[in-house]
C-alpha cells in the first residue's frame, strides 16, 4: 500500500474539497450543471471523496459538446483567463481549455520543483515543440519560469518542427545540454541529421574552401552521423506526448543522454515525470486527485455499455494494478472533475521511492479508446469512419480495418477494406488515399515521414473481432508494436 505520508496528503485534499466548496463552485459551469442534475446529484450535499466517486465521469466528447452548445461565460468559472490552449483536433473537433494566471503559476511551480534535482545552472534546453495554441508551446516557458522561481533560471532555445532547420546553425554554435521533445520527433531529427549532414558539410567546405570539411563530408557518406556527434554537450532529455518505452534505448544510443519520461495532457494538471532512478512516472498530488478504473471494471463496461465502472483512489492502489487514469484537478477557470483520460496505466510501485518521493509510480501502457495511435500522430476511428462514408465514384466501403505495425522506428499503417460494391479496384484505392490526404493531420504526418502508409488492401470478406455488445474492433496492433525499436 501507499505510504502514510501520501495518505495524509490525500486527507488534506479531502479537507480542501470541503473547505473551498469545490463541488458547489464547479456546479455553476455548464460542463457539470445539467449532467449532475440529470443523474440526481444533490449538489449541496457534496463534500469529500465519497461524494467525488459518486459523480459521473466526463470525457473529451463532453468537453467538445459543452464548447459547441454553451457560451464561454456559461462554461468558465472566472471572469477572465490568462491563456487558451487547444488540442490538435486529430481525435475530432479541437478542445479549448482556459487557464488563469494562478493555474499556470501552480503548474510551473510543480514542474520547477520536479526538475530542480535534474537540471544544472549552466544548462541550455533545446525544446522542439508544437507552436501556439497547443499546450506544448507553453511547457518550455513554464520550465523556464519554474526553474527561475527556484533561483536557478535555465537558458532555452525553443523551436517548432517547421523551424528547427532554420535554427540549426544556432543550435550548433550554442550546443544545448538538455533536450525536450517527443520520442518520434527525436528519432526523425536523428534521421535528418544522418541524411543531411553530408550535404551541409559539403556546402560548408565549398564556402570556406576547407579541405578538412571536404574530407569530413566524404567520411559521412560512408559512416552515418548521429546526433551525439553534433550535439556533443547534450546530457539529459525529457520526452513527452507518446510512450517513451519503445524508443528509450535508441534515443539513449543516438544522443548519448540520460532519458526521462514526462507525461502531461492539454486539458489540465496531473503531469508525471520520472526521477533519476527511472522506475516509473511520479504524479504530483499537489494540484489534483487521481483515480484508476481497474481493468476488470473496464471489461464489465465493455460488455455492458450502461455499466458505470468503479474506481480506486491513488491512495488505495497496489503494485501491479492495471487500469485507466482518471483526473480531478483544482484549476480555477475550468476544473476537471473525474475526467477520463483514456490512458491505460500500470502501477509499478505503490510505496515510497528511494528518491524521497511519496507518490506511487505508474507506467503508461496504452489507450482504452478506439484510437489509431501512430505515436505523436493519432486519429479517432470516428474520423476515419466519416472519411470512408464519402461518396466514392468507383466503390463504397462496407467494413474497414487498420493494422498498425512498425517499419524501423516508424509506425506503419495498413488499411484493409471490404467494399459493398466496387467498379474499378485500383481507382477505388486511389480515391480512398486521396480522401485520407484531405485529412490535414494524416497528410502532415505522412509528408513529414512520422509514419509509413503501407497500402490499401481490398478483400471480399473482412473478419473483424467482435467485442462487447456486438461492437467490431476495427483497429489492431502488431504484438511487437510497443517493443523496443531499432534505428
């Protein structure tokens, strides 16, 4: 079981729920008011953990629907917000989340404290991030301000995937010591360094009339250059937005750095980070309450769609527990109450860590929803379904299945179609691919070589696995998909 100190912290949270009238305040938001009334919640009687666990869950779909149906004033609980973040929209319509200055300050304070024992005053961070309004755009600056608040400000160079080539000369001259990125982008950067270094050196040799650089360019045609030969001072990397485990060894080898897993999500607090022992993600309980829906409860829900799964509080979990992560946070503008993240986790340890942290340690092991997960690129099955319902000239889709495997370190997607009718098979395949390329996220991922699209296969009969109440499983993963990748 978890430590006594951690249980005490959770008891403090329970008191906080009651002292701040947390539930009664949240009930004023359109995100909860109607939903709670429909389920018979007695708002004035809500107090502690037992009340929390009696409330209905909310999901990403609830956030989207509330955003579409209500005005901002009916949704947020403050007069103003400091910043609006949004998701990429690859899972459906974008979700916008308002954060106040206090929300941001509490977040950066928690981040700064976690990194204090890892970063050094002389560090220079190279952050490859998505630009605003995505929340990843704010993380480097919250890192910067968070470390500054501890009296140890850290220098940063923040670039987007689109601008990293423009900033490459600065990176070469400044020589960053810390890397902040997503695992798959780090692998793609390594690929580009190996691919383009000969051309860059050849051009530099020509411009500077340097025989030494010319010789170096010739050598790189024989031996692939790795990032560790370019970023010679880099020592630490923080990786987020997708599972790190399959990429860890490859990134350690390519960059010659100590690798840390970092977990966060656009909607709110709840970030997890490894300590120097690398034995799972520590989740700070300062800014929120964590529950886990055990796997056996998820199975019951899958078989009976009307079933409401039970949860365990983070203070009740034991080593080996597998289930889905649920977050309640204390944000001012848009607090999340029992938000299902759809991330599947495993409790690696429930006792105090040797690093001194008293929080249980988790590993992210997958998703519980119907998602085509290609690492940093994700698509909802609903989005694909809408694409395949298009009026094609040379055929119509009856059933479809996506199989996700790997080609090297990249996810590889194979699409199998059972048509209800087809007049020209090859032209039908071309129409399907053209429709997929009209989906911006798919197109950008393919063009930037973040995944491989194998083929469109047409079959007479597609046998889909039946799950739950006759629901067909349309997404399958290769058994080795989450195993260690090779560069």
